[in-house]
C-alpha cells in the first residue's frame, strides 16, 4: 500500500468500507424478530451506574480538598 497514491488509498478505503457496510446489511434478515435491550427493569445496571457516579464524585471532592 505504501506505493499507492493518496487518491488510490482513498479509493481502496471506500471499497473496503462499502464491503463492510454490505456485510452489516446482510446480518439483518427481513421478516425476523430480534431482541432489543431496554433500560426498563434494569435495576442492577442502574445500581452499578449510581455507584460509579458516587465514587467519581467522592474522588473529585477528595482532589479538591487536597
């Protein structure tokens, strides 16, 4: 690839991105159901996020007091 010109490199990137996009499109089949995650009833995740935020807030307070 080092021997390619800048425009050839961009063209090659465009081809690769097009192929990747096509592969992604092929993953989803029509007339099929797929599970979708929802934040509802995700109490454990909410508790984890709250703990992370509280820890972060406590660390910032400690930094300001130092």
